[in-house]
C-alpha cells in the first residue's frame, strides 16, 4: 500500500516538475496570499488586543456603585403582593447616597479569588485660583490600595499617588486644568464643595495630557480628605475591583450584584458597544483576507486543470492498466496539496518579513511615537495554513474529480 502511495506521489511531483513556470506562478500566488493574510491579521488582531488591554487597564475590572438597577418596591406593594394596589402622590423619602454596609461588601470582594477592592468617594467641587474657576469631580482614594486596582500611577506626568498621604490637603489634577488655572506643582488652590465651606488644597501631581481614560475634569485626593471636604464622613459611593483574570469579571459582578443589590458593572458591560464593533471588524477582516486566499487558489486550479488536459492519454493508459478513479483523483489532489504546502512555507517567510518591517515603523499615537501593535502568535500562522490547504485541496479536487470520471476508451480512440 505504501509503495502504491509512493508511486502516486512520484507521478504528481513529475507532473509539477514538467510545468515549472505554471508551478512557480501558482506557488507565488499562494505565498503572496498567505503573506498578506499574516500581515493584515497581525495588524488588525494586534490593534484589537492593544485596544482591549487599554479597556481592561483603564479602570477597575468591576465597579460597584451606589445605584440600583431597579428601584425597590413601595412598602404598600411589598405588604400586599399581587393585590390591586395603586399608590399615588406619595412623597419619596430623601436618603443619603452611598454604599450601605460597604465594609461587608469590601470583605466579600476581597474573599473572591484573585480580587482586590478599592473604596472611593466621588463628588463635585469648584476650584478657584486668581479669579478663575473650574468645576472638578474629586475622587477620594486610598493610594496604597488604588495603585493595585488601577493604572493611575502610569498616567502621572509628575508626582506620585502616595504623595497624597504625605501632603496635607494634597490633590492631583490634569495638566490642562492646571494650565487654565495657572497652577504648578506645590501651588495652593481654593476648593469649594456644594456645602459652600471653602478650604485650601495643594497640587502634588499632574496627569499627562490626552489621557482619554481619565476625565479632563477629574482630580484625586485622599479618601478621608474627600469625606471631610464633601461633608460625608465614613461614606463611600464606589468600590473598584481588580481581578487577576479580567475575563472572570462578568460572573463575579453578577454574584456581587445578586448578593448586595447594588449595581456591579464589569468592564465588558461598560464597553459592550466597543466589543460588538470589534466582532464586526473581525468578520470584515477575515472575509477580506479569506478572499485573498481564495483568489490565490485559482492558480492551483489552473495548474491542475492544464495538467489534466495535457495528460489525457496518460490518464487513459493508467486507467487501462489498473489505476482506479480514486488513484487518479489522489494524484491531482496531491499536486494541489504540494503547491499549497510550498506556497504556505514561502508565505510564512513573506509574512514574517512584512511583520518585521511593519513592527519597525513608528507612528505618533496619543502624542508619543509608538510601534504598531502586532499579533505574531502561532495561531495566525495556523489559520493561514489551514485556509490555504483547504482552498488548495478544493481547487485541485474539482478538476481531478472530472478527469477521473472520463472514459479511457473515448480518450484512446481520440473521441475527446
């Protein structure tokens, strides 16, 4: 059996060797298709991975806020469930916003495997300096915990998050706001909350310009400083959760929300619109690059078809001496496979070279010169090889199937 298979392979290789120019064209077509498939997919998937990483690192993986997805039922409705109760003109009781029992929630978060929770308090104040005013959303944090949950430290142009602990009334704001107020590191600025009780804060750090992950009107202070400034002692309204496995955010957020009723948003939920766009983008990308590989397979179809046309008498003789239809089909399918395999190897080399060139280029991104993010994983090489092998096999099988069914008697008589 192995000897017969070796004979069929030898015949297929001999056919290809006799048509070197067409073989070279077909191999080149597959190589170019595979090479550009790798280059395009490396750029697209690489940029997608970089974008998703930015989404993941931009904020905590889960944010628990003092909001409820659905308001609790009125006491009358709760007392008589399913009854014909119609409540009108009732006065809603004013409640102080904040996470009730937040130490218990924080303990539950920290009990999750690989999870770290960071409590914070957010509120609005007005900064005043030199007759100019700017509205600012302050976020009170515990620096020792917050730097484990978010990447704020990487967004600072000057200063450190820990400087909030060492400086009384320290605050970190963005470079743009500091420029508008005419402030620099070490300057003192007046801060007025909604209660109207003004106090002084000192600039201890500045965020870099163009940080899309941070609001331009947001500033960071110490948690107890925010509680004192906003007149909300011992209150927090947000818990940020960092996970060792970001992709476990959805099930953990559902568990926490079901247990404590407060809204717990995973990073996937907050970025659902962007993630759905990435799915559409991937469908378009793979459709385009698959079309490139499909066009490249036409070269294999042409080589095999011409080989069949030129070898009609050989086909008839082989059939007459005992070769089966399956044997003939296998010969021509192997021709297509050999062309595809050689083209794939050449395409891998071409794709590797194109990725090396693209990876060496620098582009101004977010005010900095950065290299293109590329996905050089073996997965893309495997996808390109599998798609090319499939296209090459089908392209060779179509003419081979037709050739194997031709009556050898008609060929020998010259009828065809």
